[in-house]
């Protein structure tokens, strides 16, 4: 397991675990970041990442991405 921040651009990953406080986990779950979901990093801009999840593009901060384990 590694944080999403360490995944390579274009690499498809499966989410294993989402950490952080309850409200953070709930926020990420609402965006589709749940265990078992597939996520691909589209690009990384100054530490923040744009990912493709459930056929949608979502931009999340580096801090948020570090809480998502793939």
C-alpha cells in the first residue's frame, strides 16, 4: 500500500483505504473515493493532483491525496 501521491501519472490503481478524520473520509467518499474504486492520476500541478474516478475528473490537494491509500 502507498499513498496516492506516490502513484505515477496514467497508472490505474485500486483504492485500498481512506484515512483522515471522519469529515475528511466522508467528503472523499462523496466524491467516489471509497475502497475498491479505481482511480487514475491524470496530471499533477504544483503538488495537487487531478484524478479520473468513476468516469469523472476531480482535483484534490496533496494533503487529501496523501490520505488515500492505493
